[in-house]
């Protein structure tokens, strides 16, 4: 059994900048106006991980379920102002549609975004996503937990011994680091400075977009 795991923001959808703007605005909307917006500097690069760490810094206590729900509501309101800005990374929708049609490779989505926003981004990019194959920051705060749960979702509960290979697709250093932590193969998606950053960090395979990955629609021996 071969499994592909897909990050969403920056990998399948061109949504990173819009998401970050909405994220900062949501903090301000709940009265947190001095939040460090160097999102890469937080311990866990996920929406829930960043929110909980930022909240603890600001308030000296852990966020409650109600605190986080209020933030998520504010974030959703901000996001509803910008859905037209979200487009697919070139070739992503066609790649995912063909992957689903072929049935040769199992796949799932693993994102550091909260669930509602992840679903909205995929819908805007015309990428179909069964609910059971989407694992998000609404369920877990760490990338490792999210990706591990996505692998389980893709394998539909089959024993790990039946998994031949797992390939993780991502655009960020956190995606590469998570793949290494979980001993997965990795395919970087990005151009220009982003691609160079991934390569300099050791990513051996980096594609500009999914138009350059059509060869991966068939069962792989290795990346």
C-alpha cells in the first residue's frame, strides 16, 4: 500500500499570505494586540499550537476551550472576507482528481490550519476532500500528530506492515522536519526562494508545482 499525505496551505492552495493576515487580525479582534507575528518562531507551527502558546504568553495561563472557540470564531469571520483570494497551486486540482480516480495510491490531507478554514481553502481551489481524510489543527496541536493521524486515515485502519511507502508533500521547513521525524519520504512544492530554502535544508525533491509531478500519479517505487 502506497500513501500520499498532503499539506494544504502553500502546497495545494495559494493561501499562506491570506491565512496569516486573517490570523493576526483574529488575535486583535479578541483583544490580543501585541502578539508576536513571527509565526515560524512558535514551538508548533499549527493554528492551535500558535494560538495556545500566544495566549499563554499574554495571559499567564493556558487557554480554555471557550477561549480557543472565541478565537476560532474571530478567525472564521476574518476568513470570510477573503475567500476569492484563494487559488490552487498550479495543477493541484487536476492532480488530486486524477489521483482519486486512479485508486492506486491512498491519500489524506494533513494541515496546520483549523478545520473550517482548511475545508474552505480546498473548496475554493476545487479540490474534493472527504471529511474522513482531513486531519487538522482542530484535532491536534503538533504537526507530527496531524501527519500520523492522516496516515492512519489514509490506510483505513490497516496494519502498518501493509504500508509500502509514505510520501509527504509540503512547502515549508516544518513539513520537511515533520517528514524526517516520522521517517517519511518528502516532496517539496515551491518555487524561487522557497524552493532554495527547502533544498538547502536537505530536500532532495522539490517541484515548482503539480504540473511537474504528474509522474507521481502512478504507483511509486521511490521518490
